[in-house]
C-alpha cells in the first residue's frame, strides 16, 4: 500500500517525539541513582548505585522477554498475552519506539522500590524481585490502564462507568505500584539497625550527601518532561471539527501543570517542615517537589494549571502526614518512597477524579471530537463516573501488588535471603558485599565509626 508524503512525515515526527521522550524518561534513572546515593549513608553508597544499574539492565531483559507482552500483547481485558518477547506480540500497531518508551517506565518502578529497602537488603534477592516486578507485576497493572483493551482503560470500547480510569502517565500504574511493593519489602524486612531506640523513639539517620540529592531531584524534574508530556505518544493526530491540529496542543499545558504541581508541593513541604522541626531543610523541599510530580502525573493532561497548584499543595501535606505516621508506627523507609510514591500516587488518582476538565479529557482521549460526552471531574460538574473509576484503580493496584510482591518478600524472608546479617549491616553493604567502600579515601578517614565497628567485629 502506497503511503502518502503527509502520512510519512507525520509518522516520522511522532516517532522522533516518542523516542526523545523515552530518552528523557531514561535520564530519570540517573536522577534516581543520585537521589538514592545521597540519601543513604556512605557505607552503602556503592550498593545503592549498583541496584540502580540493575534496575536498568535486569529490567531491559525481563521487560523484553515477558513484560511488554503482558502489558500490550493481547485483547484480554485483564492480562496480556501468553507470547514471549517483543517480536512475538501479535500487534503491528506497536513499534520499537513505543516499546522503548514503555521500557523506560518499567525500569522506573523497580527504582522506586529500591529506595524503601535500602541499606539492609541482600543483593541476590534484589535481583529476583526486580526481575519479577518489571517482568510481570507492573506490566499487568499497565495493561489494565493503558492497553486499549484494558478493563480500566479510558480508551476501552466499554470503559468502566462509561469513563475508565484516567492515569495519564502513571500515578497509579507506575508510582503506586512501586510504592506498595516498597511498602511490603520494608515492612517485612523491618527497620534498619539504629533507626529507633529501645522505646521506639526515632533516631536521626541522615544520608551522607545532600548535593547528590539535589542533583538527583533536578535530573528527575528534567526527566519528568518526558514522563508526562511524552505520554502523548502521538503528537500529530488530526482533530476533526476543531481548529486544533493534534495532541501537541496539550503537550505544553501538560508540562506547565507538571511544573506547577511540583513547585507548589516543594515550597509547601519546605514551609510545613520548617514549622514542625524549626529549620529549613533542602531535602524536605526536594522530596516535596517529587511528591507534587507524582501526584500530578495522573491528571497532568486533563486539568487546568490552577488545579495543578491545588494538587501540589495537598500532595505536600499528604507526604508530611504520612511521614509522621510512619515514624509513629516505627516504619523505616530511607527514601520515604512508599509515602512519596504510594501516598502521593493515591492522592493524584483521586485528584484527577475531582478536577479533570471535560474539554481536556475529550482532547486527550477522543482526539478533540465534537459531540463526545465523557465523565469528568466531580468538582467540575462531571458526575461520579470518573471518580468512581479512580477509586477502583487505587483499590485494585494496592490489592494486586500486595498479592504478588507481599508473598514474594515473605518467601525470601523465610529463606533467609532477604535481609543481610547484623554484622554486615553494621559494617555496611559496600565492604561486606561489594569489595570496598564507594569513595577512594582510606576508610579510617571517611567511615571512622563504621570502620571501627567492623574491625572490632572481626576480632
């Protein structure tokens, strides 16, 4: 079949845009690596950096062999196909650029989970659950929400509650999945040694390098411009009966809502924590920014900029409140990953059900067609349909990840291959598992207390 010049140019531009977005999302792996490295103690820096490398390399293989097929390989509403590997997926509408973009999302999920179980997890067990998470658990959730046949998808021929759940770039499918997985891992492993005293009072256990945390935050911010606006995987799509010419009309707005939500959450968290602890903390601001991004990721394409500010403000207080609750429950998450990605992910899904604008919903999911009626935000007059679908997504993702990752972590725990030994945790994972510390200076200079404890144990 002969392809017209206009079609060829359109396809080329869409492919370039999607690949560029995939590259931006992959930059987030650098951001995760820097954020994680700076947030842990120096004696575990090499370990956490290696886990971030593993997220990419193991995730590539597992997503190629299994994950993409489970996510987009069939018309079954609940799970993808039984086919293995990208080449076997019987759907010619998906090309390699789409695969690469979805792969970049998949490896981000494991990066979220790694933060929750940092500083106390055996590396071999990390390999196992990283492969399982990116190859099966996440892809099934992605199939529900993003496959055109998924039972939660707003693009389904029979969408749930005539709406489907709007999770445009993955507050639920990516962040909530990673957050719940991390929650179970951290809960089953228990707190790090020294995080709470004998009376349950939390003790300070700060990361070793705030510079890396700030660098990682800005790299994640940069990558989010591929994560959210890039989820318009085709920007040149003809809009009938309108003056607009394609999805590109929503790309700029999506970037703006992303920026505003993160910025508002950052300043609100900074001020809120200043009132609670009495000093300004750059790390609080960084986590707040990321919490705002997580929350807006669901509805970034379907809300007004002013609503994004509301989203960020509330996300900050969700994060602050969950962190206070975590300490009261003696729950230890070194990077606040479960609270940030899980809690703010839940808020983001609910926020979309409250504030989505009808015009933008039609633009994002029906190519701006005239006469289309869709449920939209309940506070915008759109009824209960969309909010109901959003609540269902929250419940089923929490349930799905709990039923899959919870037992996996428990089995690894019972086999005694999940948590490292007391001695290795005191010494640090770098020297006990990776052949030496991350920094080249003599350990007596950079790690005096850890080095002394380790040498004492060797005696």
